C-alpha cells in the first residue's frame, strides 16, 4: 500500500517538473541553396561589423562565444577573410501575458470524495479569480549563408519561453546550442 502511494507521489512530482520546463522548438526556413558536406571555416558577421542581435550586450557576447565554441569543436576554423560559411544571428524578445485559471475545489480528489467530472462547477464561489502570468517569448534566429553566392543555406529559429529574467541567459545559450546542433546534424547527415 505504501509503495503505491510513493510511486503516485513521484509521478505527480515528475509531471509538475516537466510542465514547469519549457521546451525549445527549432524551425527550419529560408533554404535557397543545398548544404555542402564540407565546411572548413566560418565567420560570425555580428562580431565583425559590431551588430547586436540581442538587447543586452553581455548576452550578445555570450551568444557569439557559444556559436564560435560550437563550430570550433567540430573542427571548423574562424576565418575573417575567406570563410566557407557566413553566420548571422538576431533575436526576437517579445514580452507577453497569459491568463491562468486556478480552481480551488473545496472537495479534493482524494480522501472522502471520489473524483467525478460531472461534479465540477466552474461557476463555484470556491474558485479563485484568474491571475495574469508574465513571460517572454524568445526567438534565436541564425542565418547560415553561402559567401560565394550570397544566398541562404538555411535559417534556423529556436523558440522558447522565459518565465524569469534570471533564467534568460541560460535559456538563450541553450537555444543557441540547439540551433547550432541542428545545423551540424544536417551537415553530418550529408556526409553519411
């Protein structure tokens, strides 16, 4: 009996943790040219022309470092003069609100009462009023460009939600990492 209650508790805790973590979605757009299987060098346009892709300058510098580290770890070199791949990034930081309804039912789903969907009454005086939750819809948009033909190889957009400003840096870097991983996986697919 105790083991069943213990596993139900862990299941509920796991569901709460999963719901509190926002996912990162990656969208592929703007493919004007097919990818090549081999890129040896790259350049980040934002770093060369001093163009910020984010509202905070420190965040912009961290994104540049993350992109550079990710590509250098794959064996590519940073080349300002004649790169095989040009990278440009920007962001869309959109503050939003959503309404959350929480129902405070005086008859809980455990104890003396068995759950009954027909007993639920949204107009009950026991329900809490809706509250507003602020969040930021964050998009990290990275363009991968062929420097010879000056056309898009691909644009990848990473989309996630940031619920607290103190976690924004972590979410931006994780989203940037996922976008770069997706691009590298597309190249790896061509090589195999």
